[in-house]
C-alpha cells in the first residue's frame, strides 16, 4: 500500500518549495539520497519494516524536515504503512491531517508531557477500545514542540500520552537541555512500548542506535563500528 503522506513525500514537497539552497553543515559530503547520511555510512541496508495495529502522525516543524540529523524520519522508515508525516501549520493545517484526526473510528492521543488541563494516559490501549489508536508525534526542538502543542487550536481536544521515563537521552548529535529529554525517535520507541507495540518499539530503538552510531562516525570520517543494535537488526526479515 502506497502512503501519500510518508516522510519522503513530505521532504520532496518541502524541497520543491524552498527558495534558497539547503546549506546544512556537511553539505559537501556525498550523501545517500534515501537516508541522507554520508554514503560510506549509509544505513539503508539496516532498514527493516513492520506493520502494526496503530497509526502515528508525525507532525513536523518546517525546520526539521530537511535536517540530516532529524530522527522523526526513522519512524516513517520502519512503519511505512502506519506513519503519516505532515508539516505543522498553526492556522492552516492540511485538510487530510484534520480529516485523519477527526475520523470517528480513531482514538487520538498526543505524545507530550502531562498537562493539568488535559487527560493523560500512561497506556491508552484500553481507553481506545475498538477504535484505532493514533499517536501524534510532535517533531521539533523542545522550544518548537512546546509552541506547536500550545498554539495549535485544532490540537486542543486531544489527551496526551505521558512517558514513563527511566532512561537518559542517548542522542549524541544534538544535546537537549535536560538528560531526560529524548529525541523524537527515542520518545516514540518508549511510547510504542507503552502502547503494547513491543516489536516496533525494539525495532525503532535499534534502528535509532544504528543511525546515531553511523552519523557520529561519519562526522569524524570513520567507518561505523558494529554494535549490539546491528546484530539485533540482522535478526529481522
């Protein structure tokens, strides 16, 4: 099944709209056109795919879509039929996005810390009942994510999923202000676990680790070293 709202489709649209060249750090590096890592550190051969019983909506700040360090795209990689990527707009969200969120057959939850004014779940599976659990994943810096959450009136009706954090962030490519603040991929892996999607959680965890290792190695011009996560991914079909 073709997903018209995959991350790759969103990135193509964002590039077409760009009015100036995208000049990221390392722009001179020869990159894989799929994973956007340096060709010698490409992770495409480590990509594995799953179908799961819930959907994810990747709501991306415009600045994140073209960043090679973005980890939200990893979710789209491993869950191509269950992840729908949209660019955030405060006042003009895409009609397809609103239609998806307002589908009466879906139970929509936002991955965001508990707020006093909202219902929050540690695991929303029972609350979803027979509806399809749909998780909104906000993808941006911590400042951008807070803005997206607070300033989008069309997001206000939905409860949140609060993470049970028992780990420190391991993302080496960007440093969060606090150790418990995870990258988008790390947070989503934990959320999938709390939504009883253990296989997807573990797959995303290992795929993220491989991405992190390969990108870090590419920054210093070294060949990525094998790891436990490489070994784990080899076990997936």
